[in-house]
C-alpha cells in the first residue's frame, strides 16, 4: 500500500474513487465525457475566458464548479489535511464522504491513509457550508441500513463504464 501524501481524487456520484492525472482540471480535460461534459463545452469555457487549456484560472474554476454541481466530490490530500469540495454538504454527500473515509483508512486502490486524526476541511460551494472534523470522525459507522461502498478505478475505466451503462 502507498501512504497518501499529496494525491488528488474525484469521488463520482455513484461512489467510485478516481485518481486524478496531475491536477483535477487536467483529469476533466483528459476525459470530459466521464464528467458529463463534452470536449466542445470545455473548449468553449476556456475560449470565453480567453485562457489556454490546462491553465488554472477562471475557466478551471467554472469547469470544476460545473463538475461539482453534477454531484462529484473533489478530494486533495495536503501535507496536514484533506480538502473535500462538493456542491452541497447535504445528507447524501456526507454519506458518500463517510464511506470514502472508512474505505481510505482500510486501503483502496493501493492507497491507504494512515493518519485517522488528519483534519478534513469540507466545503459546499453551492450552499456555502464548511465543516471541519478528523478523518476518523468521518469514518464512524454509517447510520444507513446498507452503508454505501466505494469502488476504485481509473478515469478511462470509469468513462468506459458510463458508455456501456
């Protein structure tokens, strides 16, 4: 298992953990269809802002906001905390974060978080909510009858699953 240090991930609406390819925006640009976007839509946003592809500016913010509005969750492991961003911090989003937290402490996709006390800073962009708690607190047993499970795959495999299903 690889101990997490500075990795980034997306958590899909269906509960699939997907590692990013460098940056979150690069992953979306690499495979926009997996996020419900087209190449043309992505290019149009960059053109509207007068920015070049992969640039981390206003177009990036708009595209990632659009992805989060489609119920995706953005995760990034920093040195001393996890940053978790979603559109809303509603009950379903919190359930998905709890499932991810429990899974990452046990290991997923060859990665494991060894620090159960690391802080998670969770933000909902659409509802302007913010919540701080440790990973271990988020990983507490789920209240739901059937806890959500988190799977793991590459963005290419996820896009292929979307085409097939």
